[in-house]
């Protein structure tokens, strides 16, 4: 009896599918948190391609002691999110580089986001480049400490100017940034527009963050509403992740603690147009 039971037990063990943990053990890891707009460009790709959690797990940097810990900085020397550690253990950072890797590595899984023509691809690269070169370095003026009110106001002006440049690059026909198909640029830019809408309107008092930018408005509203396509469903999900985290920042008094409300008392240009 004991022998029979143990034989059946062995057979069941052999027949049982491999536990999920062994699949996850070879999954890549994205170190990121919901409020991270740079990380969100990668999250959109991962969700849209159905890679989470079996191929890529999303975990908090606190797993490694936080972004400034020795262990984390050995993998990401700038101490920033996002960071991807591939299934073979290679650390990759800079959100646009991680995004390129994900779309390349998992090309055959889920939808493809490669645009059809060289011109469309160039427009996509240019739009993201404008954002990463001119806006990303100064976007902290909307939510971080700054050495002076003057510097903060000067950086806000740079954001305003470059939003107009992005308007000139955005497709008139939509619904996506470069036209009829979603691509990397939608992933790279959309999360930061959640910041622009929330921070410029709610914290800085702009009546309308999309003033004089009708193409960007239509594009953003489509991705935020989430109803037109599976891809828009994913961007709407990420909108929720970021928005909830920003509300928590607001409830925690972030714009007071970071000295922003105090700067807004200084007589400088804070509200556009
Ligand atoms: N150029 C980097 C910027 C990364 C970045 O600024 N990450 C933010 C979160 S979205 C961060 O980690 N901030 C914390 C810090 O800089 O200390 C990228 O695109 O990945």
C-alpha cells in the first residue's frame, strides 16, 4: 500500500507541469515604479506585447535596496529607473535603449510596432529625440527641487517651446503620433504627457496644457480614453498607474515640500500662453 501510494505520488510529480517559479527564474526583470514616466515607456511595450509577468517581471528597485544602493548602482551607475536585467543577467538602462531592446528581442511575440516606411520611422525617431534631448533633462522643474525660481521658470519656458515643436511633428490624421499605427514614439511620449496635464494644469495653474496644440490634444485624449484599440487600452492602463501615483504625491504635499509652491509666489512667468 505504501509502495503504491509512493509510486502514484511520483507519477503525479512527474506529470505535473513545471512550477511557475522555474519559468520566472529565467524571466528578465524591469526595475521600476508606477510614477516613473521613463519606465512607463517600457511598461507600455511590455503590456502591449503580453510579456508580463512570464517573460519580464516588473519589480521595485527596493528589491535591491533602492536606486542609490551599492547593489543597484553596480547595475545602473546613474542610480536611476528604469533598469532592465535580461534573462541572461545583462543590465540595460536608459529607457529608450531598454524599449529598443524589448521591441527587438521580443519581435515575434505580440504585435509589431515597426512602422512601414523609412520616412515614418525617421519621424518617430526625431520626435522621441526632441523629447529626450530638450524636454527630459528639464522636466524635473515641474516636480523637483530647483536652485532658484529663475531657473525653474527658464526650464518651464523650454518645456513650453518644445511642446510646440512636438505639435509640429505630430500626425494631423492620427490617431497615433506618426499616423495610423502605434509605434515607439507613442510609448516614449505618452507617459510624460500625463505629467504635463497633471502638473501644468493642477500645480502650475495653466488653463490648458494643450493650448495651441490641437494635434497633440487629439492624440493624448485618444490614448488616455483607451477605447479605440488594444494599444489604447494599454496606454489608458498606464495613465491610471501614473495618475494614481501623482495623486499620492499631491496628497503627500510634494509641490510644497519640493519648494515649488514657494517659487510660484515669485513674479515670473509660470502660466502659458
Ligand atoms: N535618461 C534616463 C532618465 C531616467 C530618470 O530620470 N529616471 C527617474 C525616474 S523616471 C529617476 O530614476 N529619478 C531618480 C533620480 O534621478 O534620482 C532614462 O530615460 O532612463
